[in-house]
């Protein structure tokens, strides 16, 4: 990962925090999204720790492998995927 920027963090009704990010990698790869962080984890880290937390969460999820294609129709404009 070349860079990660935390673009927002908002408390959710279920007690978690929605932390939004924008990340760039080599080879022109760019990711944007969010992760949900428990209140306990938010309490136990400083704001400067969030980029590492989010980076580790992304790597952890992506290392689980690629999703398999669940269904594709010949006239579909999109593909539905289901994680393994």
C-alpha cells in the first residue's frame, strides 16, 4: 500500500464506528470503502492508529481469497459474487 487516508468516521446505531478510507497501491490500484470498528477498539487506540488498523483489516479480508462467481446471466450487466 502506498498510502491510506481516513476520510471519515461515524458512530453507528449498533455501537460500532464506520471508518471510511481511500487507499492507493502500486499498479494504479485504488480502493475506497469502509470498515466497522467496535467501540472497544476505538477506545483502545488513538486516531493516528486508525490507518494501520484499517490497512490490517483490508489485508486480512483480501487474503481470504477471491470470491467465486455465484451466477452470471448472458444479459446481465453485473455479476453476483459470493465469498468462499
